[in-house]
C-alpha cells in the first residue's frame, strides 16, 4: 500500500472528527482567508474532507463544493497540539476554565434498604424428642421480649433418667450423684430443670421455651400438637437493634469509604430524624449491571423504627472531609479508558493535549493529581474535536507509514452494555454506507470511561474487521460548562 493510498484511508476519520470544525471554516469569508495567507506562511491548501490531497494554490475543491483550506507553517507543532483561529474557536463554541484549588466536599451519598442483622439471628431448637403441648407464639413476625414464653414442650424421654438420678441421690454417695447429674446435663436438660427435679423430688418432663433476647419471630417452624425431634428448629428469632443496610456506591467514590467510618441515615418515614451507625465491611462483589460497589452498614435502632425493607439515604457522618485539591470541570477530562488527558489553552489559539492523573470527583469537578498546575486554562467545550484534530496531525505520518487499521467516527446512544461489549444506536456512517441502526461493538481494552451508562449520548471511534466492530475510543457528549471563552 503506497503513501497516497494510506493517507486517503485516514482521510475520512480526520474529516468526520472535524466536520463541525471545517464547516465553520467554510463559512468564513474568502477575504479573511486571503488576509491570513498574506501574513502567515502557507505550506499547502487542502480539502478537509480529503486531507491527503494537497494543492499549491487556493480555490474551489474538486471533491466538495467548498473552498480549499490553507495549512500554515506555524500550525505544525512539535508538542502534538493544534492552532485554531479566534473565529474558528467562536464557531466551534470553544470554552475554557482555569485549573484551580478547590475544597472538594468528598461526601458520599448512597441509598440502600434495611435488612435484618444476620449476626443477631438465633435458632431455638428442641432439646429432645417430644410434643408441642402449647404454642404461645402462633405467627411469624410477632414481636417478643426477653424471657417471654414461646412454647411448652412435653419430653417423656427425660422421665427415666430423672428418676434414676433421684434414686442415686438418696443413696448419699457424692461421686455417684455427681455422675448421675452429669448424665442429665448430657441429655441437654437445662440447669433450671435439674434444680427443679432436686427441689421437688419428682421428674420434670415439661419445659417452657423462652425468648433469649428482645426481637421478633423471623421464622415459625412448628404448630401446636406437633411431634418434634432432638435438635429440630422450633423458632428463628432476629433482633431489630441493630439492623443492617447494604448500600451501592459508584466506583469513582470507592476511595471515600472505609470499614469503621461513621455514617448517618435518614428516611422519608421519619423526616428530620437521623439514624447513626458505621461501615461494618466493604463487600467484595461488584454489581454486574450497574458496576457499583457495595458496603454493609450497621445502624443503631433502639426504638425499632427501622424495619426490614425500608429505603434510606446514607451519608458519611465525619466532618472536615473537605480538602483543597487542584481540580478542573468534569467535562474537561478526556477519558479514553486506559489514560486521561486534557487540552490546555496556551495562548494565541494554540491547544496542547496533556496527560493527567485524575482523582476523585464531586459536584461536576474532578481532582487532578498530576499533569497540571493551578491557573492553566483547560478546554471544557469543543475539546473532543480539537483533540481529534491534534491526535490525527501527530499520528498521521506514522499511521500512513504503518498502514494502520482504518478508523471511523460517529455518534450514538448507549442501549445496553456488559463487561465486553456495548449496544449502540448510532448515526449513519457514510464511509461504510451504513444507515443509522442499533448494533453491538466490542469495548476498548480499558473498558468504558466514567460517566457512561445506559442512555448516555457518546462520540466514538471504531474499526471493522471479520470479527465485528471494535471501539478504540469513546467519550460522553458533555454539556457546555460555564467558563471563559
């Protein structure tokens, strides 16, 4: 494949990415272009839709109904940037904002539902084979208090062992009496029953099952008159103080939460009241649909106002989490999955891409840990088109030489996604003669950047081969951020 053909292959990507950019250029009066060419050195003229074809003088494009565009010598920048005139910036709606020190209130806001504290669940089982003579609690979810009678069991199997113990006890042999008493304990007789046998001198074959703690009957497994066997579960009791709450929070806020953090929860059922607790543990599983992390919260509930199934809002309770950090508007960050970059406005219409290390984000601002300094102007609107132009200019010679994979540019809406692919409803792709349609694309190696979910409007580059369509770069179509034009 020769150089001319390689450049032609790359033409559509560059032209598509900068379609709006070059449309604005086309609308400029020819006299303005003439004035520019008289003051600046022109290397050549070209058609933005077919940038691989160069011309040595201005005029009409033989390919499209538009004027040829000059390429100036001062636009060839070694830093991989691009120079855009003030008029073109205005037509593109380019806006900038300064990187600045801000106190980001790194406050976690999460939602979740109340659940029973599984650590408080107790199973009350039968101590021996017997019969449920009387059932005092007849329905599940019934509230009980510590020491309250739940059921009375008749256990005839205890009678023979108790009579044997009473007979041995009358002999007055301390060793034999102690051994016989131990045999009663080995049959799971409660200490209170054994003492009652000793006091009354008669077998005690009936036992009253009581609640060991305050709580509610989470499960009722018996009915009055049923025969039960040793170790068979009769009741399952659970407590409402404390209760559990499992919350979902985004991956971008993973660094905010740690085990032991104090939290406060609120509910629409009790407006103005706050329930306190702490983070018990950060759960290891990530929700495969929402890609959110999970944490288990333990909330105090002394008045038992919180019930399983209630929906609560949770916030970190600690004060003083705000800290000054270098931050930029969220929409200025170009996230390509495996790396982040911004476009820095350096004056005189020149813009340079700069790789940065992003941190936490909050309320439309994102922390920049490396790559920028306070006061630098970053592009917040129109940066994707400028970045595409800058990337293509720096990559054009290398890609032409290597005859790289053909890339296409379009826009669409996310319909569905999973770990490896995304379903998009995209606009027509004239170069492939594709109409607007819904189809699957393979995700880039770094996955989706933050801020993209089902329903998001995105702009993306992709390639096509025998194995399908593959996204190489994707980013959300951010709204304009108020900054400095």
